[in-house]
């Protein structure tokens, strides 16, 4: 699950399909990566036309599960809030702070749907993260393991005052998409891990005004490494879930 960059995958038998969900129609791309069936979900749409606050997060995650997906490897362009994370680095997220404002955050809204207070002690699956680390070793890539991600509503960039607040709260990276993706995946019993691609320094840290073109240019420079990392990760992944992700929704007994 990501933004752009599918052209860097050695994905064969590619085709776009339509999946009907309770939250609208979603159009992921499916194909084969080595010997594995893979689904690629472009969260912003194939033309990157949907801003982060209007992404159909519930439809996307629901469609993935309908297609049999149980493990999600996501990518996210992130800004650095910390001197420990530099432009061009790859970082595995392990915690988040949620500063979104208007997004549906759950599949369980009461009534017949029920209510689920899903556990988020470990928001990003440690088992999948470990496989990503092993894949990075195979490739000789440096991937840092562990960072707190603060998710903002977007689509605007943050103010320097907000960045200072996030730093005081312990955030390392900032982005606009990981919440509610990680939460929704957990509600449906799916493993979810996210590779943060540091594409810019946040407001008040950078010595120039932020702009989307800079982010996209830096993202393009990272895409090849990320594509290789994801490809090798899927070669190492096994189908079973040996973590707690699969049982996260057991109390509602729907999946």
C-alpha cells in the first residue's frame, strides 16, 4: 500500500480490478511478484488525485481483506522532526500519535456493527517489521527500526509551532496517512507495517519553505530502493500470522 512507484516492481500479470465494499468501489492492482500473488493499493488513486484527508481508508482496507490479504506492507513519505532521522533514510514506524480530525476511524460504529475497542499497544506488526529488517540485510540497505510517527490531517503542511509541540510529545516523524490505516487493518485482523521514507525536514527545521515538489523529487530518489526492499520482503514472508494481529477483533466475532 503506497502512493506512486509501482513501475519499479517486477510485477507480472498486472491488472486493475474493481472491488465493491460497504464504503464504495475500490480499484487496486493485482499481479504476481516472484511466486507470490500481490495486491498493490494506491491510497491516493492511480493519478495521485485524492488528498490525504479524503482517502477512502475504510474502503481500501476492506477491499484488501476481501481479496485475501492478511499482511500489509505500507510506504509513507515522512518529514523528520528529529536529528536522528535524515533526508533519504528509511525508517520502520513502531508507534503513532493521532492528530487527524475528520476521518472515519473504525469499522465498528455501534448498532449491528457492534463496538470494538481494539488494542493498539503495538500499532505496527513486529513480525512483519522483522522480515523487512531481514530483507534489508539481504540487500545491504540500512533501515532504522523504530520511530514515533505523528499523523496530521493535511493536506497543508504543519506550522513550526505544531512541530515543536509534536517534538515535545516524543514524535520523530510526521506524515498524513498512517492513521487510520494501521487501526483499520488491526480491526480486520491484518498485519500492518509501514516503511517511512524521509523526504523532507519539517517546518521550522528546514531552512526553506516546504513544498510538495521537493517531497515528490526526494521520493523518486528513494523509490527504487523501497521497491527492492518490498520485493525481497515478500520473497521472505510466509502466509501464516504468528502474531496477535489476527486475534485483535476476536471479541466481536465477525471475522
